[in-house]
C-alpha cells in the first residue's frame, strides 16, 4: 500500500487491510494448530490456475459495510477474474468519501482479493468522524464496484437510534421480500443507523430439508444441493445467498452488525456438537465448526477479533444505547436438554427434569462471555442496555400435554382439546379421567434450545439488570415468529423487556403446528393459536404466528419502541407489507413494561 496517493485531505491507512488479512491468517493458523487443516477442502483450489496476460475482473457480490465504531468501519467486497479458472490475486483500491458526489475523499488504500480468502476483501478504515455518513467504493483492473453507504457510531448526547433487525433467511424457503421491504423504507427515508442480523444468515441444510420443498418451483434450488460440511460447501452457500439482489442492496445502504446462530454451522449447535451433525460420514465437529466460522468471517463485514470461534462484541451509540451482541452458540453453550428424556409410561419426571435444568454447570454464554457481559452492563451509563442475540429470553412455559401432542399426535391434548377441557372444568363438567390426567400435567418450557433451557444464566443477567436499575431491552430471533415479552426474575420482579423478530423466509409455528393437508394453519387458526399463547404464557405481550418480516427498533431518551413490519408473501416476488404491531417501554424503575 503506497503513501504516494496521499494529498492534503486524503489519509492512507496502510495497516488497515493488512490487519484484517492478518486476522484470517491467524484463523488458518488456529485451524492448523487444532489439527483440522487437512479436513478443509482444497477441491476449489485445484480447479484454479495462475494465468498470464491482462486481468479482466468483475465485482461479483456488491459491497457491504459493518461493525461500525465511532472512528472506524469495516468495508467489504468480492472481486475476481472473469475467467473462473484464473486464481490470480486481484489488486484492489478502496475509497471513502463524505459526500454522495464522491468528491470529498477522506481515505483511500489498497488491498488484495486472494484465492485463500475466496476473493473476499475486508478493510478496517480508521480515523473517521463519529456519527457521520460516508460513501465508499472499490476499483480493480479498470472496473468499479457499486457505491455503498455507511455510518459511524455517534458519541456524546444522542437523541435517537434506529435499527432494522433480521433473522433466519433460508434462501430456498422463499424470496427475500423482507430485505426488499427494508431497502424500500431505507431508500425513502434513510431511516436506519445500523442493520442487526441475529443469525441464520444462511442455512446449512440439504435440498430435501422440509422448508425447501418449494425451491424448484421458485427457482431457488440451493448450492450445493447437499448439506454444507466443508469450507467449500459453506463458501458456495454464502456466494449463492449474497448473489440475491435485495440482499446486496440492503448491505449497500447501511452498516450491518451480525452474529451467527446455529444454521451457519449445523442445526441446534452447541459448543461440542450439533443435532444436525453426525461424525460418521461428516467428520469431527471441530473441523466443520472451523470451516463454518471461517466462511462466515470471509463473507460478512465483521471485524476479526482475538477469538475466531466467538462473535460476541459491543457497540456504543453515545449515551443512549449500549448494544451488546452475544454468542449463544459456540463458546459456552452446554448440550440442550430434551423434555422427551423425562417422559415414560409412568408419566413426567418433573423433579429430575428441574434438577438437571437448574444445574449450576449448565451454561448458555459460558463463564468468560458472562463475565464480559456483566462487566459491560455494570460500567455502562447509557439509557438503554440492549442485548442483540439469537434465542428467546422470555419465559415460554406451556402445558406439557400440548408439547406431547405436537411431538407425537395422539399422546397428549391438541390446542382445541385443551381448551375444551378447560371450558368443561369452568362449567363444572368433569372430563374423562384420561383427559383430566393430561390436563393436570405441569407446564414446561416449549423450547429448551432458548434461554428457558438455561435458567441459571438467564437469572444472572436479569438480576444484574434489575439490581443495578438498568433499562434492559433484549432482541431475539431464531423462532421464525414475532413475539414480545416482559422479563421477570425468579422473584417475579420486572427486569426488562424482549422484542423478537420473525424470520426473513423460514416457516414458523404456522407450519409446525399444522395438521391439515394444506401444510399450514389458516390465518384464522394462526390468530387463534397466537391468542392461546398469550393466554397461557403470562409474560407474553404479543405473538404473531403467520407472517414473515423484520423488527424496527427506535430508541430515544424517553422510550424504546418495537415495530413489527410484516410481509404477506415470500413464495412470490409480489408482496404487501404492513406495520402489524407497535409496542414500547419507557425507562425507569417504575415503568409498567410493554405498552
């Protein structure tokens, strides 16, 4: 990187690109040290050769920015030779300006798109001004990328921060209309300071995954067609997803702050394995995990830190929002419990279930991340302490009879049967002994993959927030449906609120709970089921079980508001969108919770 291109108002940061690329080298070194380098694929490399002569290139996946701080931001692009067999490094120049006309260039530098990084380029541009919008682009071999917009974090007294929050984007399950709607709103108003992606940015699943059943009809068959296991597999899946025009436009309009969930690795992943990983045939989980993490870091505009197998980090928006992005998957998660293991012919072993559930050595975050989070919350004076993370923190305990029926039809009570028994008892009518026995079973967490399955860690967070009078706002994804909950500790005292975003495309409970030939609940059935949830789960303030969408979060000194923006269609490119629900919470110890 040469300093010769500097002039009086241009700064070249020669260490920026090298620092990011050095992070990748450290990751590769970590893989080798773990003894899994040989498991990473080289078949993609074998097809690639050094060519001679002039280099013709193309920018294949647009531009992106991410991980903004008050003085820096990550810029990303991908560029390679037009000839797919040409694996030469591509010299790239990047530029960033403070005006849309691109005349006030404030920084520029050089980087290299290399085969070893799947021709992805990341640079960490430093010495920027806080709270400032910038425009950036890349140039290589006479070609110019699209123009992207980004924004640094503000400092000091901040009046408003607004996020768009996404989760669960299965390419094969439908069109990215949710991303398209966010783009539309941003182009009309420029409204988002940052995009938050709470994980499942890609799905590792094979073509025969149930949610992918319409992929051929939609023209969205996945690549590769098999489950992603190797580095080459994950890279191909990211490449396909990032080729989507709506996603490219979204990335080009605002910086993204992303964390991974399980599907970037394998379904229901935990620190030592995953439900969707079988070592016989798929090799050691460590190899797969390293490959998945490496591809994620190559393809997303994230800043590489000291630990490439952890993605938790923090972002401060002046004195208004302290945003802590958590990793509930890789570094500390104990293996999830399965409620089925506590069911037998004799009934439900509630005592053993609760004993195992509340063991002190079962963690969701792990000791190191938990200590980091509690220290961050303790030291912060921001109005809102916000957690951007993957899984529901709110208590979602439902009657065991409903879970049994959902898992094995005929073994429990359907929602309709449960309500019938409830109505009979209210009228003094005695149900059958079998129905009464099922109705009398306890309520248990319906999703032990969420914080409900790790109540000790949840209690640590909630009590820390309550005792220090923090205004805690938890953001969640993972479930594919929209939720909002008031959060209480074990003493019943309110400790915060939770806003949960629905998925971009992945189907939710409207499919999981469907029994008819249509394969999904009707809108009326979905609405009835949502009412059942809010009636049964006391902390739950909102449930929407039918539509895909995203969550808009607006924080001011006086309130934090969530708006659920939902689309009516992901199986066709034509869609409608509405703001389906708005809830807010006010700061202060005496606030009434979500209203």
